[in-house]
């Protein structure tokens, strides 16, 4: 599956698009992640809110070789 990444610095949102094209039918949010689906429940794109914080945590875990759960809850 090919994916496209788009980062909006002003809003600090990372959008990860799947190669699948379609019309958004519904979305589901878990913490700082919003998944957008078509009417067949195929993932169209994923929004990561507070992306800089999430990416920073992801890089730290990867560089340390750690195995831990990353926070998905929006900081508040």
C-alpha cells in the first residue's frame, strides 16, 4: 500500500493518506488520532493531532530501541 504524508505546521496535524480513493462516510477518534473511512469501512486517511509531540515520542522510542506504548490521548 502506498501512503502519502502531509504535515500542516500551523495546526500541527499530520495526515497519512492511503492509496485508496473514496468519499469519507464516517470518522472515528481515539485520543489524538482520527481515522476517516468510506462507506465500506476502508481507511481513507488518518489524522494525527498534536503531531509534533507524537512524532517526537515515536523517534525517541525508535532511537532507544525501546518497546513501549505511545500516548494516543490528546495533551490537554
